[in-house]
């Protein structure tokens, strides 16, 4: 029996877009007990967290620029077609 099964932790696999690797978030996630992180080039979203859920991570400045350039709506539209749930995570002040 694995350590995570002994602790009652349900294993989860997160798929991280390979272009997100410089952010270092995938490495942090992989250190969480029960979490496996796979890298792939995703067509929409930065992370797939299971259950048909995609997460698009935006720094505050990038969020504003994406909104002003109308890229955000294109990204969200693509995510909503490809996944059951779409989440935008905005980081920063």
C-alpha cells in the first residue's frame, strides 16, 4: 500500500502546459503528497486538474492586457468548448 493510500489521500493527476514550466508551479504541485504532475502542450488552459476542469493562470498585469486586447475572451471561449469547467486564476495585486 502506498504512503498516500495509508494517509487517506486520494491520488490526483494534474496536467501542466509545458509552456508553464518556467513559472515553477508544476514543481511545487508535484511535491504535494498524492499529486502527480504530467507535462503536455495544451490547446487551452494552463492546467487540467481533473473532472473536465481547466485552469488559466494569469498574472494581474497579463490579465489586464489580455482583457484590453480581447485575447482573454478568445481563450475562455476555447476553454469552454474543450472542457466542462473553465477557471481563470488571477495572481497579484
